[in-house]
């Protein structure tokens, strides 16, 4: 049978993903980068609201809560990453995440 393109790991990079752990090693760092980007945007948004709504106490409270929620979200993401690495080491599993 004649194929248009031979699929092997050297010509087609997605062919290198053979199991779920290799897929997670690709996807999870992208998700961590996305979480860091969302943290940055939310922190800047809260800081902008804090600076521009100086006279309104309710808006200041909302801006502080936006910043606090962004920090709490980042802490949760980092704690989950560290937790997965720790559980992997305790169970003797190989490289779960990069």
C-alpha cells in the first residue's frame, strides 16, 4: 500500500507521544505557563483597579480581593505541582512531570 507520508517520530513529532505520561509531560508545563500568565493578568488588573478607584472603598475592596484570589490561585497551582512531584517520588514512579 502506498502512503502519502510515513509517520515516524523523526518526521511527525506527535508520533513521539506513546502513552499518557508523555502526553502529560507536554501538556502540564503549558498549563503551568498559562496559570502564570493568568496570575500576571489578574494581578495587573487588580493593581490597575486599585490605582484608578482611589475614592471608592467598595472598589478598593474588590481590587484587593482580585489580587488575593490571584495569589491564592497561584499558590494552589504551585502546591499541586509540588504535591504531584512528591507523590511520584514517594511511590517510586519515574519522571511524572518535567
